[in-house]
């Protein structure tokens, strides 16, 4: 029988003083005169070994996939956390239907550490349960932060990333003719991403300017803010010249810039354009970041926080590259033969995740245009705020 890790013995062994006799045990020490009995017990023993090996293999596979979502979190004394309560525990605190019980309750202050993975929290007197919780049953208060609070220090949590799956992964897409995309789905941890999101949403000096598009003035369909180092040339787009704020005005932006520089050390940046998409109706139409102040082949690093949105990329039909023009015309002629619309151009789609990095390199701004499309109807209502940071180098 299975032995307990704490006692080193099975319940049967604790009561009788020895393990029960099973066919497996008999097969190992059988010395009788019946070959058929010995053969039966030996086959039984071999089947048990095969079953045990299969269980070990399944356990390793389960651990492999479980470790990908496992997190190691550390809290300090005084940090406020949310704790996960079981339904039977929660009923002692508030009598509600079990279907209406919240997953986490709090926030409660941490008053001490118990072992390597557990913490003691200060619970209210009405909640008469054991006050020690495993770290996987706790979340930082910052994840459930009050939307009216943008303080980075409130409920600050220290995240220690020891799992190899949290190391930065890069997906490189070669677009051809010197154009390249580098996508990192997780540059920042989930908790750090929400920390930055809450700060940016509440502390950045957002504005929604009037711009000129195709000779007509209209309200830009998203909020924006511009950050630049001192002494750089003025930046303008669509007839609008934004006010340039300093990096020192918003210190967390310098932290984000440092992380971007570590991720792509071959690129340098000295300016930043922030965009906030508050609903699915906010969007960015087809365009390229090909202003002259960035040079002919600019590197653009895009960081996304908040709601996931689609990033579309398609060929620029107005490119000056003759080979690209020929390919573009050939593609449209093939579509006409297949009965497709002349104006229909294939595009690539990327899902920009919370805390991700998208890097556009080489001739991407010359040969390609990109957009964040509008989402209407039910999709627009379901979408929440997304904040995008695009780092650039002004020459």
C-alpha cells in the first residue's frame, strides 16, 4: 500500500505492524510447487510495474504543463493582498448564494511569513478561519486596484520570475525586401503590466486633438500624449504638433524604456508616442510611421497594455520600390481572375497581448502600412481600454 510522506508508513502498517500481502509481494518471494500460480503472480507484478511507469510518465507531463502557469510571488509585511476563500469559509462571513461568491476577498494586510510559500494575513474578527494562506491563493491588491487610484506604490508586489517559461520569447517574421517584425508576447509579467496600465491610464496627460485627414479636419479617434528628450526636433503628423513632455514628468516611462532597450539592444529610442483606445470604437486607420524625422528605415517598438486588439499589416500600394509595385500589381491581377475585388489586398493579423512588444524594423514603414481597426456592435461594447506605447528615434 502507498506509504504516507509524513509517517513513512501506510495506515495498514501502522495498525498491524506490516504491509498487507498482495500478489505483487507474493510473486517476489514465491517458492511453491505450482508453476501456474507463479506465472500468474509474475504477470500481475509486471502489469503493476507497467501501470506505475505510465503513472509516473503522466505525472511528469502534468507537471510540465502546470509549471507553465505556476508563479512564484513574494510579499512583504504590510502589503495588502486579496485571498481566495472556499465557499464553506465564505458563508461564515456573508450569507449569499454560492454562485454569487467572489473568487477573492480583501484586501487584508500581510503580518508575517510562514515557511517558504505561505503567509499569515490579518483577517477581520467575523471571519473565523485559519489566517495562513498559500501564495497561490493570494493576489496583490494592485490587480484589483481602485480605478480612481493611480499610485504605483499601493499594494506593490515583488514578483520573482524563476520559471524558464517566463523568459522572453521572440517570434521573428520576415516580410521580405528588408522588412521584419519581431513579436515578444510577454515582455512584462502580468502584474507589472497591470501596474503600468493603472499608472498610465490615470496619470498621463491625455488629449484627443483635432487632425487633418484628406483635407478635412476631424477629431482623432483615440487619446494621445507625446514624450521626447530635450533638444529634439518638433514632431508633427496630420497637421497636428503635440506638446512634448519630458521623461522626468512620468518616471515609470523611463523604466519601460530601459526594459525595451534590454529586449532590443541593437535599437535606440529618444521619443515616445502614447495612444489610448478607450472603447472598441477608438481606432487607428491605415498609416505608416514614415515621417522624415525618423529617417528612411526607422525602428518602431510598440508596447501594449490592457485589452487585446488586432494589429493589421498590409502592403503599401504607393511604395517607390519597383519590385514591390510589380508584385502588388500581379497580386491584384490574380485576384481579378479569381473574381475578387480589385481593392482587396491581403493583410497580416497579429493579436497584441497585454504586456507584449512588437518591433517593426528595416523597410517596414516604407513598404507596409498598419492599423488598429474599429470594433462595432457587441464587440465594441465588450472591449475595455487599451494603451499603446510606440518608441521611436528622432534623428
